[in-house]
C-alpha cells in the first residue's frame, strides 16, 4: 500500500503520511532537542527515520524571504541529502504552488491556507507546518493516484510533472 509523505522543513518540521485514499496515517510536528548543531541533526534524523524506502515524498521548496534562511536552508538541504543518499525520490513544491493547490492563491497567508485546507479536505491542525505538510502529501498523492482535481490543482500537478 503506497504512502504519500509531505514534509515542510523548518525548525519545527511538519510531517504527514497519507494512504492512497487520502486518509491520515500520521501527522506530527518534529523539533530537534538541544542546541545547534545537535538540534538540527536530531531533527533531520527524526525525519529520516520516519520515511520508508517506498514512500512517495513531496517537500516544500525554499522560502527565500525567511529571516532564518541559513538555518532553514541547512535543515532543508540535509533532509534532501538524506533522501538522495537513500535513493528516495521526491517532488519539490514551491510555496506558491502549495498555496495555489488549496485554492487560496499563490500569495495567500498561512491562515488562509489553513482555512482552505479545512474547507477542501476537512483537515486541521494547530501547526501551520503540519497543515502545509498535509497539502504537500495531497499533491504527491494527486500525482500518483486518480484524484478528482479542480482546474487550479490540475495546473499545479501539470507544472510539477514538467
């Protein structure tokens, strides 16, 4: 049974696993313990331990406006390197594509994305990182499963397929 994984890499990383029907198997916000670099290493190891070799993974692309760009870039690249080393492919989804896929529009605020995610799929979580991971998992599921999509969602999937 395929698993669709969404990862929103951050200092508090959102992690979601869906099945082929879109049912949530796991929803977590992961945070490393200790001080950097131990904290970053712990976080990256946690993510790596949760991903299985056959998972289909979507990861949010880098947000270039962040004030914590170096730290977030380190976390994001380390997760990608972990996937690469294990030969686990992943789909990189730009933040604007994630927002557009919810129907909120490519520049929507996180609160609007959360509302649209609830309206579209009935999913809510106290963490915006987990909500974003949920949408990422829905995106990678839509790439691989026959899912009914709105026109804006079809546009996102077509662009991701290249």
